[in-house]
């Protein structure tokens, strides 16, 4: 199971997601463009916003986002994406600081 993303201005930049660490090619990025690293932690993660307004129902893509250029653990983020909706929760594991989606209006 994977998802593929491409930039509109350059189809040579891409990422393919599968569960596993970046070092084993779980995520393939053209390194010249970015120093950020994304590890896919789960394709079946469970998470929810306060009050269960948005919930994963164990269907979320969970990523670990960091940069080797900034080894500060406060810079690491875990992100949870709901299929068809997008990012609902971002957590900084070092501090447990949370950023949550509070409202979503679908396009007409």
C-alpha cells in the first residue's frame, strides 16, 4: 500500500509512502530539494481531535517528520492524515504539544 505525490511544477520530485524507515527506501525524495525526512510509522494509525470531531478510525497515515540538520528533538513531529480529508493532528513527541484541525469545509 502506498501513496504517490508529485509537485505540479516539476514531475521529477516525488515521494512514495510505505510503512518503514526512510533509510530503507520507504520514502524516496530528491534530496537536492529538501533536507526534511519523513518516516512512515503506520498506515492504520488511530488518533482523534478533541471531542472526536475528526477521527482516524485506525485508517490514518502516521508520519514522523524531522530534519537531520536540526537534531533538536523538539523539531520532530508526528502527523496523522485521514484518507480523503488530510492532516488532522500534529504532535511534537518531546513536549506532547498538539496542533489539531478544528474545522473543515469541503469544496463545492
